[in-house]
């Protein structure tokens, strides 16, 4: 059964304030989490969000800006990123 928590870092890190996460079960072997990282841990000042994901095949963590998060969310929400582009026939 999946679990959802707020304000709990599943990696027990101190450089990020978790906003929400979703785990596949109570053991947290597979999860996704988003949080706000601390300014001193940023390489790029605009990358204020930390996105973590882990499962059997991948274990990654990255600093993202708001645009990165929205571009990742759109395809999962059924709104392709490319939908904004209109076909322009050659003139």
C-alpha cells in the first residue's frame, strides 16, 4: 500500500525542506519527493526545488526550477509540452 507524507525527507537530508512525497510502500524502496532546497546548496540560484526519485532501476536527486517541474508534470497530466506549438506549413 502506498504512503504519502509531508515534511519528511525519505533520504534524511538536511539541505532540503520536503513539501510532499509518495512512496510505494512503508519501506520507501520506491518513491518520488519534491521539496525546497536551501540557498547554500544550489549551484544555479533559480533551482530552488529538489526532486528525488528512486526505484529498482534509478536513484536520482536533482535541483530544478519551476519551469523544469512544470515541463515534467505536463506529459504525466495528459498535456503534452508540444501542444503549444502550431504547425506552420512551408511558404
